C-alpha cells in the first residue's frame, strides 16, 4: 500500500531540510571537478589516481541508491536522511584534512554512501509530506535549488580554491550538513516502521563488486592504453558479477532490489540504454572540461568553474518547457534530437586549445550541449515513468538515477588516461574523448528513435 500523507506542522522547514541535504550532493559533485588540478598538484595524484577522486564518490552512489531508498521505506526515511547527512559531514571533514590521495579517496567513498542515503529519501520525504498541487510545487522548488546549486557551485568552488585552497571546498559542507540535521530532527516526522521486510543486501553487494571491478579494470586499461592481464581479469570479474547479479535478482522476483519484470517493456529497456549513453558522455565531459581549461588553457579555478555555468542555467530555464512539449507530442522526438545536438556540441569542443577566447572556443560547444540536454532530460524522466505501471514508478525512477550515475562512473574510468596526460598530448586525448562522447550521444538518439514509443 502507498504511504499515507504525513501531516507536517512546519512544511516550509521540512522543505528547507530536504533542500539542504540534497544540496550537499549537488554542490560537491560539481565543485570537486574544478578542484582536480589543484588536488593533483598538492597530493601528487598521477597514473590514473585522480579519476578515483571522482569515482570514489560515484561508485557507492551508483550501487547503493536503490537499496538506500528501500532501507528508508523499512527503517524510516528521516532516520536514513539524518544518517546520510551525518556520514557526508564526517567524510567531508576527512577529505578536507586528507594527508594523501588514498585518504582523500576513502573520504569520497564514504561521501558516496552518505549521498546514496540522502538523495532518494529526501525526495521520498517530500512526496510523503505534501499532496496535490503543493507536492508538485515542493518538488519543483527542490529541483530548482538543485539546478541553482549546480550553476553557482563550480564558480564559488573555483573562487574558494583560488583564494584559500582545494580543502575549503569540503569544509563548506559542514554548516549545510549541521543545518540539515537540526531541521530534520526537529521538524520532519519520524516514520520509523517495525515491519520485517528484508532488504536485498546480496544484490546490493554484487552490484557494488561489479561496478568496482568494471571501473578498476577500465581505469587500468585507459592509463596503459592497452588491455593487459590485470585489466582483463578485473573486467572478466565485472562481467561475472553482472551475470550473478541478474540471476539472483531474477530468483528474488518482486523482493529484488531491481525487479527484472521492468525490462519486459522494450521501451523501458531502450530508455535505460539512452540514459547510460547520454549521461555517460556527460559525466566524462563534466570532469574533463574544467581540467583541460586549467591545465592547457591556463584558466584559474574560478574561470573554469564559470565556464560550466551555461549548462545548469540553460537547463533550468528550458527543461520545464521541454517537459510540457514532451507531454503534448511524446518523448520520442525530443529524445532523438536532443542527444544529436549534444553530439554536435561535443564535436565543437575540438576548438578548445585553438586560437580565440572562451566565447569563440568553449562557449559555443557549451551552449550546444546545454540546449541538447535541456531538450532530452525532462522528456527522458517523463518517458521512464510512463513506460512502467504505477506500482513501479518509484523503483523505475531510482533505477534511472542509478544508471545515470553508473554511466558517469564508467565514463570517468575511461577518461582516466586523459587526466594523466600533459601538454599537447592532453589536448589530443581530450579531442579523441570528445569524438567518442559524440558517438555515444548519436547512439543514444538512435536508441530513442528505435525503442521509445511515439506517445
């Protein structure tokens, strides 16, 4: 049975608590990318180690999103939210004082665990605390703040890096986290249950091992630009883990972390492929662009952060309109055209490193990518929810979010070789990565055209 609406005496403070919690993840995921060159110089992070500063966070976030959402249903969403924020706060402090790269990566892993607890449960709390038009308005405000944080985060983080140092980007999480915990404990109703629903811990463990093996294997292969025995063994372990995961989830049926019945819909399967390809290409791009601008074009961290601002700003303005258009004409056309525009934007990044200012080289590419994503993101979410029955919309939405982050995880492993490059080799590797990303977006558009229904 669906949850009954929880009566909140202070709905605005409930909304504020969930915004503060989710903002931790929105800010950190965008700001850290701008800080990679400074982290590399300070901690001597080379030979592919730099990619783990990103993937150390994305790995547990991708693997644990679904199980963390289910745990909130069993143990209480407020409890999981507060625990996730507390983990995120403690791990942010660890990152800020990390004496070496392994310590920093360890802190990022714990941050990913905290993020996996925060994201699905903050949204679930909103859905359970508001009804009707108020629910839509609350979720809209929550999403708008996420977009705003994505816009100002890289710029503000770049300024902090230039003014204080990269460790400051983790310290800004502490007051946000303390505010979120205080408001959650005081104003969000306790929804703890005493049922004995079993969580799919085996499935979650296998998903984590599979993603770890695939990421590690791809990182080694990307560094060496060859598939050696170690990379091959890890990739084989990842494939074996994926097979075992599917077999176990099939046996568990409706109690599985990932009900395989969802994939009975060819449209849903196609949409998951579109998500993986599109967000994978975007994930690698978001890591590489500020790194290349700082290392190759001598941008400051502040300017590199500002260079990313067209992406969230255009999406915040255009995505709601595209959602309305998709509601009238269906999602197939936007999901076909949007990724193709993104592909053209990736091709246009070949101008980066050439003569001319940011407005001539990087900005046109950023604008094209932003427009293409704005055309695709809202229709993609709409299509995913429309492709499954109403009883599966929650898990379908969670799975779509997990696959988007897994795509970014795999892409970051692929580009670890680019992060280890310098000078002209860095630009050459970046341009190759841009063409590969463009090809992934073309494949995403074709997948949408083939598998997504007309309405």
